[in-house]
C-alpha cells in the first residue's frame, strides 16, 4: 500500500523504543481522579480510545511527583496509595494492547499548585512553593523552595519514574513548560534566586538537569525520556525563542525527545492552547528553530489537525513528531484514517474549547463533535439493532446528520430529508467566516459519513405528518432546527439589514460601516470577522455583558478579539433601524444613534416548535433533538442525535 502521507505514517525510534507512526497523542487530563490521586476507570477508557485510534504514543497527563509540596488534584503514583500502582498498570496496558506506546507525564505545579486537597497536619502542606519568595497575582503567598526540598523533589521524580516503568509505561514526558515548576526555574521572570539555581542560564537549568538525571538513573539507558519545553514564554520578562534554543542545548544530553510547546498556562492560555482565532500550527516555528540547534528528535504541536499540514511539517524537517490533543478528541481515529488513506473522513476539531470548558465546569469531558468523549466506558462500538427498522430523519443539520449516520451504522434503513437544497443546517452560515470554516466543514463531513453508511439523502423535501405516514416510518427523528429571532423593531426588515444566518449568502451587501445588532456568541464572532476585514464595526447589546452564551475558555479570548476590532455599546436597547444605523436607548432613557449603513441582525434563534408539534405523533417512535427541542449548542444536537439513534 502506498501511503498518501508517508512521513506521518513512518515509524520512529526514540531511545530503544520504536513508535508505529509520527502522530502522538498529547497529554490531556483525566476526569475521574480519585481523592487519593489514582487513575479512575473512566480515565483509563479515555486514554485507551486514542490508542485504538492509531496514535503512535498516548501520553497520560499528569502525574504529580511530590504531594508534600504540590497539592494539585491530579494523578499520583505512590506505592503508599492503595490501588495507585494497579490503576497506572491497567492504564498502561489499555494503551499498549492496541499497539500504541504508553507514556506518562511527570510534573510539579510549583507556585500554581492547588491547596484544597492537602492535609493540614502535614508539614509544608498549606504553603505554595516556587523558585522564589513572591505573591501570586491572586494574592497567594509563595515560599522559595529550600535546597532540602529541592533535593526531595528531584528524588521524587526518580522514584515515580521507576514506578511508572514498573507499571508498564514505556516513555516518560518530563513537563518543563507552561509555567509549572521546572519552567518556573528556567524562567527569568519567575526565578529570582541568587544561589546555584538562579541567575545565569546554566544555573536556571540546573534543577531541570538534576530531575532528568534522577529519572535516567531510575529507568536506565535506552528508556525514552521526553522533555516538554515552552520554546518561548511569549510574554515580556519571560525567556524568548533565542534563549529557548540555549535551554534546549543545555537539556539535550539528558533526553531522547524534545517536545516544543509555547507560552505559560497562567499568562497565555490562548498561546499554549491556540484558539480558532489563530492559524493552525501557529507554534510550529518554535520547534523548527530549536531543531536547528539540537541533534535529537523534536516534536511540535499547536492546533494541528490537518494531515496535509502535518505531513509538510515532517517532510520539510521542521519537526520529527507531531502531537495532537483536541484533534484526537474530535476524532480519536484520525491516525488510523491517515494510515488508511481515508483522511476525507476525519472529523476535525473546531477549537471551540467545549472540552476544556466542560472540565472546568463539571470535572468531566465533552466534545462538540464526538459524543463518545467522556463516556467511553458506555461502549465505543456501535451495536447492530436487533430489529431493523425504517427511520426517517427530518432535518440535515449536525444533529440530524449524526443521528442518521448512527442509525445507519446500526443497520436501520435511514432516510434523511432536508427542506433546503443543501445539508449542514445552521452550520452553512459559518462558511463565510474563515476562523469558523471548520464548523461548516463539519456538516459536510457528517454528510459524507452518513452517505457512506448508507443513508438516503432527499434534498428539497419538507417532512410533514402525511409524508411520514406515507413512508410508513417506524421511527422519526425531528431535527428541524431553529429560525432567526427578528423582533418587530421598525426598520429591521429594511434592505440594509442582513440576518446573521444569511451573511454567507449576502456578504456582498455589507458595507464598510456595520452595526451588529446583538452581542451573543454569533453576533460577537461575526463582528470580529468584519473587523478583521477592515470594516468599521459597532456592536449593540441590551445586556451589560457580551457573549454570556460563550464557554468559560472561549469567552476571554473572544472578548480580547472584540477589543481589537469592535466598538462596543452595552446597555443599549435598539429602538429603530434607519439608513444611518440603529437608534438606541440607554439605561437613562437617552437616545443615541449607533452609526452604520449596514445592520447585521444577530438577536438569537427560536425553535421551530410549530413544525415539531405537527410531527410529534407521526410515528411509533419520535425523538426531538437539537434546536428543535431547545435552542442550545452543536454539542447537544450531536449528543442528542447520537442517543436518539441508539434508542431505536
């Protein structure tokens, strides 16, 4: 077989271990960490799915090595903790039995450790420890680690490394980036010490090198040790790429693979985890430059999800390995699809941060485009239906398409009817906004998967009760979506008004002076796009805050983009649309004209409840999903569609 992407599919040897390809699964935190720090069974299943999907390595994140000075609620590997070694062993085995190499990330949070899990009776337990005495931005006091505690931590890295090898992990990633303890020692911003661990570059690298020597002593020669380095801290007073190259050279003799990331978690979340507003692979330049200064293999990452781009990265010598995290949540089988030349079936990550926001909100995982994530133990295989039925799906948006795809994979006869002449539903409106194009592509990918699974697609076909009864469908999934909310405000039906859903069809109508009417997520993202195009953009919102419907990870990055490109008017109630803009009333009852010769109406969506109500009793089994049930998110539409199909 000839690989379409031969460099991605090529094995690589690191230390004495051969990896089946160059596509590695980056560290992602678990979700059912026990109170004493063991890996729970849901997390084991979470990591196993990426191994089943074909990744060359799967990295379990993150194992804290020294609970005495790091109270973070994360994994611990300690024989004094009941089931700790067993849980780690089961996880390593779950990864290895699918042909992937299990790797464990060893870390210490340093001054950013949590304290809520600590034992108040334990010495040092309630202190935050870092390289230097300081006060965190949130007011928490940080004490400088003593030489005795540094020695303890160095020894702890070795102890945990030895246990990890015993548990069956075949590579270790030492986390030296993103603002955690090792990075704090490397950084001139965090490290103000005047002893042998501070000052010069050599001194600031001393702690990292002592850790690596301790780990090597524990695991022996040939066992791959990987070091995760922020190539640049990307903020003033932190180290830059030039110094990142020098740090890499200092670390190189003690490691087998250098993993180059970017930024610090606390000061640049959007750098470490690139958002949809950044180019894919925006951090690759760091690895490419550092690779020129070292002889060992170098890994890169940063919003990568395109096989074409990743192939070019390796083929051109920018890096030897590519890491993916969110991309392998969206499609854990991305590596297998690449190796089978089926890359057109890859479901691409939207970089919407649903995965990380859900973890912050509920300590679980969800993925907008993959309903399996966080629920892997419920079964990742689609089971054939015991009785094959005729299933009619009304609506070709993301929920309807995924429902149809799932039902067809179970062996049902599936017909999907779409009232318009194209599939994708509300996702069609995203095709004209470059940083959201992957949302449009999602609808096209789901359509492809549904068709290949055997779904019959009928476009320009409206589903009525009579239609369902004539088809004699056994099951009906109602996924008719929502319609734009356009209140009876004078002038809102004028020729200078474009409904945000229709922007992709009418973008040529939009002038260089625009008022976006509505400051929810859709309005904000459209306003940012128009601002990026160089237009003068005003945004009118009746509430006091913008985008309350955006998740907690995406929203701060969204607001930062708004600040760059948009003039914002909150607390303004739109009264009338004119040829010159929108006449608004502020909280004091004063009127203001917000100028703009084009108005984008982005005032929200309303369920098509009239259609839904007319279809509720049309078949023996009826499920209502997505916006047709309740105006919500793509995440819920896909999740509800998946389970509606499983229930038939």
